[in-house]
C-alpha cells in the first residue's frame, strides 16, 4: 500500500521542512558510522547542526508553536527536546563510547521527528484555531531565513575516505 504524503497546514509547513532536513541529519550520522568514519568528525558535524539548525528549531517550536497548547502531547515533545539536548551536551565526554552515543542520538532524533510529524502536528492542527495557526505562521516567517542549507565542509557521509 502506497503512503500518501502528509498534508500539513500551510502556516507550519516550514517546520515540517525543517524536519525533513533533520531526518537527513540522522541519515548522515548513520552513514558516517556505517563507513567507520572517526566519530570525532561526526561529532563536529552534530555540534554544527545543533548550533545552526536543531537548537533554533527547538526554540521556534517551543516559543511559537507549542506555546498556546499545554497538554500531554506537547509535554512529550518538550521532554524529547530536553533529552536530545542532554544527549548532544554529553557527546564531548563520551570517550570510547562516542560512536554508540552518536547512533543513539540519531535514533532519538529520528523517532522524535516522526512523533512530531505523525502525531503532534496533526493534533495541534486540530486543537489550534485557524487564527492561532495564522499568527503562528507569521511569527515563524518573521524568525529567520526560510532557506535551509547545510554548508558543513567535511562531507564524511558521502563515501569512505581511504
């Protein structure tokens, strides 16, 4: 059976595009690990992506999209944001377990994005009014440049370096 793409409310579609970009981040980590890339190189990318993409995305969701709704579904997303933040913050001290911690992080982030896309966003689209969604869309648009780019120089995920 063919899966149909999720139809997202136009006012929060930018956040779904961020999610697609974040799933690609997970793929890059997994590919680097599969190619047995030195984990420190992958960690540098994680820190770059965290600073330039994931942390600002979390802030956007938390301060704009989640703000009007205080329920268990939103709390789950907030708890997952805290878990991901903690995982990223402990990477520098992972030592010999860095590769394992990167793999765990990729799984955690992947599962989180899928939760937000499949469960949380449809829930929010139902509980928020059209006026609230429109206001949220305007706030998101005012936040930043809508063009996502990943200009990290070390493209370790493309092929194994000999």
